[in-house]
């Protein structure tokens, strides 16, 4: 069965809501959760997730909120932190990883950590039973793909196009998928621009899809009540899970 990875921004609008939403998403077909760490300059994210980060920060988000939320979610579903390296540096990389080990985090997705830099962190992440998720993009050569996936463990994040999250572009990924599979059996999940209209196409040839902006756009919609946000997001999750497994 194809996997559904769901991204939500931590602590938006409140910590308890994030926990309830995550567990409801699990019941709605989400297999893996990406818990977004709010950051003031999320360079890989489009306007939807960027706005969500800023709203959470304006609401007073602190890293202790992330840890509180994680402690209630990670024991119940596979959870990854999605954030920028500044958050890890500011708290202390090893202290961050200790928290991850305590709560059972599977690993982290760090868009602004270049592959060449990530190599020196692989051992310390591994010592705390966590991994750094590898990104592969359509612009990567076959030679570079071999390097990018050599240490991949949990899954490979296949970027569906060169750009930012949520912009809905598309590219033919068949060649790059073939090249990845030459070098690894690690599951491949396609992200960027995945929603209920594109998921069936983007799951072709891979093991699952990553959905972010299609969920988060409802988190930032102040015209909706929390119950309405929950209902809309979980409904889309069910729809996407069904479509990728038709």
C-alpha cells in the first residue's frame, strides 16, 4: 500500500490542537507525520507554510512547545521533525537529538542543510537512533544521486520540481526515479505540490506522497473554527490516501 506522509505546523493554532490533529490524521490514513518547526525564514517553503510559521511564532511558539507536542504524538505514530538548521544550532544539536531519542522521533528533514554538510552529522544522528532524510531533485545528476542516497534510511524525499513547496508545478520524474532505484531500496516519497488533484499522478513509480500546503492552508484560514479545520484536513487526507491506492 502506498504511504501518505502529512506535514503540519507545530503549535498552530495551539499545542493541544496540533496533537489532536496529528492523531486524527493517523486515523484518516496518514502513515508518517512531518511536524513542522516554525521558523522566521523558511527558505524552501511557499507562502502557505511560511505564513503558518510566522503565525505560530507570533502566537509565542518556543521549542519547548515542539517537545511537548512531540511527546504526545511520536509514541503513537512515526514522526519526523521538519525544520531549519538554525533551530538545531540554537538549542544545541546534541540536546535536540537527546529530546528526539526520548520521544521516539524517527529523524529530521532539514531543507537548508546541504548534503556535503549533512555527512558530518550522520554519525551523531545515528547514535541517537535518528536519521537525516535525503532530498533528491530533478536537477540532480545520476552521479550525484548515487551520493545523495548512500546513507538514506527511513525514506528519500523526492522533490517534484525545482522550486518551493505548494506552487503546484510538475515534471516528468520517471528517469530520476529509475536512477534512485539503481542505488537504493529505501522508500521514495514525492513531495512539493501534492494535493487531492495531483496525488494520483505524483505517486506513480514511488512508494508514497508528502502533503503539506494542502493541509496547512486550512490551518491559516481564520474564517474556520478549529473543528472545521480538523474536518477539512482529515477529509482531504482520506481522499488522498484513497486516490494513491486506487
